[in-house]
């Protein structure tokens, strides 16, 4: 618990058998639930995570690779079902420092923010620690994401170290969040359309000697460019042209199984995601949308 809030840390992991154990062990004891989402890794990621003896640890495995955004959405759904007040995301590759967790959660605990993202550029050593290719990419994408998301004060858009309040998770349509690299950019536009308050907290950048990344032109740059254009158009459409419609399809996610509100849009079952973590109502007879 953190100041009376039940906290989950979601750890998306794909082929991280070397790093995931240390990542999980580093998460402080006051975190109530650690939800490792192994996205159909072909190495021993799930086994390495399960070897850690820790209260509240769950290892969820997708049957097929769904992408980092989809893995995070699976973890978010589980945290909602566990009754958590806050769900943080900490990558399974050991690039996020657990000492930064309290300052990510604090603005939510203080009632000042619904969602908090890390910003590595708020710490001076970032210029020394982050590789030049990442510095340039981050700066360009941060500026573009300001435009696409409508949050003009935010920076370091690609930082995946975040804390989301229950309120934010219930307002988002988790089934529609972009499933692969590009999800942070997509998520920010969705938070904006839902009218949620987003804050930033300084976090450390970690790029050790064993650093490796799944980011390539094909896996990241092209999808992220597409997400930025799509998010901008969607946000402008939802904010300025759809004034009579609700911000996002919240009820479908918010309502527990069996208690869906009339008129809620029921999501399609997500392929590769375990049955118990399918979106609320998935696969049931669809209602008509409001
Ligand atoms: N669940 C899931 N996780 C993934 C997938 N691809 C990457 N990840 C995880 O997402 C985290 C971040 O991935 P990276 O490729 O290192 O990207 P990054 O850390 O944002 O960027 P770098 O600065 O290049 O390291 C890691 O914990 C990966 O294991 C995927 O397809 N599914
Ligand atoms: Mg990484």
C-alpha cells in the first residue's frame, strides 16, 4: 500500500529471461501486486519471473505475441479486477529504477493527477546516459506527441514508466489502446479526450552495458508515425466534432462481468489473451451503441 492506496506494478516482458527476475526482485515490498505479462516469449521469461519468491506476484502469459501495448492493457485489466487504486508500468528489461516509483504515484495520492508519466529529461544526467539515437528520437517524438495528444506541457513521450489511477483506467477503452510500440503516444491522446489530468515526475534513464532493444524502423518508427497521425485526427474529431458523444467507451471496461450498462459497446475478444483477462463482456452478445 502507498498512503492507503492499493498498488499494482505491471511488467510487460518479451524475451527478457535475463532481466525480468532482477526487475521483479527490485520492486519494493509495499507494492501489493506485481503482474508480469509474458507476451508469448520464446525464452524462459515466465519461468525466470516465477522463480522470484514474492508476495502478490502473478505471471500472466499470452498465447501469442500481442505487443507491448496489449500486454500492458492485460495487466491493467487484471489490476482493476484486483481492486487496485493505482497501476504502474515498469518494463521487464530493468531500465526503470524502482526508487522512482513513489514520486510517480504521489501526484495521484495527492489527488492532483489521474495519470503520471516519467520524464527522464527532468534529470540532468539524461544527456550523458541516453544514447544519441534515443535522445534525437525522443525529442522529435515528444514535440510531435504534444501536437497529437494536446498535452502541450509534456515531454519524453516514449517513457513507459507510468502510474495510472483507477479513475483513468476506467475512463479508457483498454481494448482500443494501440497494441505495439506507439501505445504511449496513443494513450496520451485518449487521456486527453477523456479529460484526464496528466502530470510528470522525474525518473532516471538506465542504459547499462547489456542494453538491447526491440526498437527498429519497422517495429517502432513506422507504427509510431502512423499512431501520431491517427491520434491527432481522432482527437480533433472526438473533441471538436463529436460533442454529444461520451468521451470514450468507458462503461464497457468499467463495468464488471454481468453488470454491463445498457448501451455499453461490447468489445471483441482479444486474440491470444487468457480468457479470464478478456475485456469485460467480450464475446457476449453485443448491445447497440448509444
Ligand atoms: N509484452 C511485450 N513486451 C514487449 C514487447 N516488445 C517489447 N516488450 C517489452 O517492453 C519493454 C520495453 O521494450 P524495449 O524494446 O526495450 O523499448 P524501450 O525500453 O522503450 O526503448 P529502448 O530505449 O530502445 O530500450 C521491455 O520490457 C520489453 O520486454 C512485446 O511484443 N510484448
Ligand atoms: Mg528497453
